[in-house]
C-alpha cells in the first residue's frame, strides 16, 4: 500500500499536519491487511510532527546507519565523513545499530535501475548488510 495510490500519478504530496495524519490513519487502520506478520512503514527522513506522532508509542527495533562511511579510492581505508552521531543516538535511545550502510555508488545505480541492491548481485557486502537488518528485525519481533 502506498500514499501514491491516494494522489494523481506524478503529483507531489504537499500535505501538512492534519491532512497527513488523516491519510496515514486511513492507510494504517482502514486497509484490510488480512493476516500479516509484519507491517513495515517506510517514512521520509525527518522528525516532523507526523513522524513523531507515528513513532510515539512504538518500540524501536534498532537503528540503520545510512552513509556511514566511504571507501577511499586511493588507500581503501574507510572514512567516516559524517562522524559518529549514530552511536551516540543508539546509546541515548537504548537500542542497537542493526547495520551500517556505506556511501556507495552501487546503491544509487541499482535504485535508478529499479532493482533493490539487496537482490541485485552487484555488491555482496551491502547485500549482507540488508540481510542482517532483516534478521535483526525478525528477531526483535519474536521477542
């Protein structure tokens, strides 16, 4: 199910506050989900009112650190160009880091091609990162 089904194709979503909350409420509560094991909600980045309302009473399975490092093309060392904020946030929230995804061109190339990198066969290390995330979320849900 997608917010995209609620708007005209190619139209941007320029909704604010109450409109967003009502649309999300409809997506979550009025869709017949049948018997599901998991409901994964993919949200845009940010901490706006909508996001804060959604996550307010949900347990956190863990954090995924995106663009955690970039590999130097000259010496092959990993550079943490954005610092270590995820570790600090993990400590503050009392949850673990499920995986750290590097800043890697293969990810955006696969996305542009419409193929998830996790199943593309293009980068085994990143496939393992996504596999680890999935396994960690499943284990968390079965606690």
